[in-house]
């Protein structure tokens, strides 16, 4: 399985993380997203006319939407999709919500890191609205003794939403005021086989003390 | 009377091994709980280079700064500097500590030398903490609750509620408690509505 990848992209990280969690090996092809804008080049658009990252190729299958890649990796491995009508529908709801996170918190980060021309106040405000919705939902889940978005265990919904939330401070949106989101992120960061990206770390408590390395 | 105390968070949001940021009288604090359950509240600045200690990580009975890994014990004293493993850190390297206690599932920080005990809210259990741009007056109006010593108190369709308000220059943090028999989900959604309405007034 080949993933056309940019290491700092939240969407690419979603797919790398999902693959790691289900134990799928990816052949990573680095694309010079910044500053090279290679994803907009004619030769890259021969592969993906939309000129976006990530792109996943497995034999004849070519996927250009990260949520579709999560569905593919999870379904192949089994689990992670939410079982039953209610949970499956809720997973789809959170996949759509993850697009709102990308358009708000994700755009604020691209603005601050790569100078994307967006109305920064508007995208940050939309990002805070998303965080409040997420916090309220996770708070209710905790009342019921749960910590993940849907049902009792982690699903692709968590993986789709986690990166842009965890990276929100890169776009000037603080996470200080969301205790349930903090505990949800800890639960994800402590999943077995969790992998990191620049700006997102595994729970340090689970790593050996530095002097022991 | 408990007037010397300010609520900075809820016990349910700070399990053992977790650090979190909080505001106390305009000061940024790092509040954290050790593996054995000991609670600490410190100035949220690492004595080394000023990194936020609330971004640090708890290992056992210590808090380590995320930047260069300086390790602090529950007294606030630096006990280990990874770049100089053989050095015993001088006693002057110490995080500024604050008086911090829990009562009724609420975490309180008091002024140095506070002699009384924090307020107790018999019959109430912690619900959730929410931050808002709206001030206490707008929240009182939007909620329809009565003014009380530490904030707002009253009943809603979802049951009784107590909102402990902690204000800083930039925001109001609401630490909401629910009456024991209240419907927590309904009360949590009611609170979201109160915040939205109070903020509409602020922005209008
Ligand atoms: S700033 Fe905390 S260890 Fe350097």
C-alpha cells in the first residue's frame, strides 16, 4: 500500500496513524507540499486531478479522501467502524464533523504555519464552536463512563477528529478550557501502537525516562 | 466562609497522573495530581526557561517539564536536570507553589496563609467546567439563577444547579455542580444554552 504523504499534514497523519493502529505497513512517498507545491504539479495531478494530499494506492484502488482511507484500513483489519445501526450512523456523523475541523482549526493552522490566505478570525471562531460541540459530547460520554466518541472503544471517528484538535494550538486556538477533550486525547495518545507526528506526542508517561534511553 | 478560595477545576477532570492549566486571580497555574493522588498548584512557568508546566508530564510523584525535562518534586523543588545528571540541583531552583485543596469534588486555590476552609455545597455533585467570554451579570440574566456567595444557584427543568464562577481579565470559568438527583446530560445541555445566550448579549 502506497501513501503519498506530507509529514506535517493533519490528513496524512490520520492515515499513517490508522495504518499503525491496525498494523498495516505503508510505503510512504514523500510529496514536497511546502515549499515545492508538488501536489499541484501536472505530474502529481495525473495521479490525483484534485491536487490534494494524501493519496492512497493499493493495487488498482486509488483513494484521495482521508476518511475513505480510514474506512478502507479499518474494514480490512476488522473493528474500528462502530457496530450496529446507531453507532455506524454516529461514526458517519463524526467523519462529517472532521471535515468541519479541517475547514476551521486546520485552516487556522495552515494560515499560521504556511500563510494560507483565510479570514483568520472567522476560522478560529468556527474552530472554537467545533471544540465546544466536541467537549459537550465527550462530557456526556464521560457521564456514561465512556471516553471515546462512539461506543465503548476507539473508532475511525476518533482518528478522523483527533489530529486537527490536537494541533489546534498551531493555529492559535488554545485547548486549555476543554477538560473532556484533554482526557479524550490522552486516551488516544495511549492506544497501543499509537504513532507520533511533529507536534503530537505519545503519552510521555508511557515512554522510558530519558536517562534510561 | 471560604471567601479566600477560588475554584480552579473539578476533581473528576484531574485523575492521577494528569497536569492541567488553570487561572487564579489572573495568574496562570499548572494544577497536577501525582500517581499517589497528591494535588499541587504551581505557577505555570518552568523556572528554567519559562515553558508552561501544565504541558509537562507526571511520572510517579514528579512533574517533568516538556521542554528540557527538568524534574520537580511535589514540594516544587527541582530534583533532576537531564542535561546534568550528576548535579544535585540547587535549592533555589523551585517552582512557585500555591495552596491547593479539594472539597466536595472541587479543586480550590487559596491565598498564602488562608486560614479558613473552602466552601462546601452539600447535596451537589460536580458536573463540568466551561469557559465563556460572558461575564457574571450576563450569565445571571441568561440562566435566571439567583446570586449566591460563590456564583449562581437555583433550579432548572433538569434539576438543581450551582454555578461557581471564577473570573479573570479574559474569561469567566463556570464550575457547574448538579443537585444529586438532577439529570446530568440535560443539565449539561442547558448550560451550553446559557453560555450561548449570555455570549449573544455580550456580542450584541
Ligand atoms: S523550560 Fe522547562 S526544562 Fe527548560
